[in-house]
C-alpha cells in the first residue's frame, strides 16, 4: 500500500509564497509521474501540475508562471513551490501518482490546506 503524506500548507497573504511537499512511502515514483491536485470548497478536484519521471512538467493555465513542481527521487518527495498566491488558490492540496495516461491512481492522502487571505 502506497502512503502519501502532504505537508507545508498554511495561511499566507495574497502575493505571498508557500512550498508544499509530498513524501511517498515507496519509490514507485522513480518510474511514475506525480501530480499535485487541489480541491476548493464546493468545487471539484482539479489538476494543478504534474511531473514525469524524466522531469517534464505540465501546469494548469491558472497557475502557469506562478507555481513550480519538482521532484527528488532520492528522497521520494515531490514539491510544489507556489508564488504570487491569490485568494482563489485557497484549497486542500493533494499529491498522487499518475499512470501513463496521466490519470491519478491509488489512494489519496489527507492533503494539506492552503489558505490565501489578508
């Protein structure tokens, strides 16, 4: 059973920065793409960014130029650096492995809450 532990969320003012991390219990993501997703209250979960095992990245239009996804295979950890945060970025952020078609699979972790507010 793969376990995912997200951390690093918190309360930040608009325009501020946060880095969230995701530790995975097995080294499956040395061969799998990893994605960061988020879910805001009353909204569906959406893809924020993902990164392949080779380091290719993809971003949602709403976060391009502000967020950066990265991974450290030696540490079994994936990161999401979030800059120029906006109130609409407020959500619970989750990481998850993705299959070859870019679809999330396995169980979701508990997520980490990011709140952008003055």
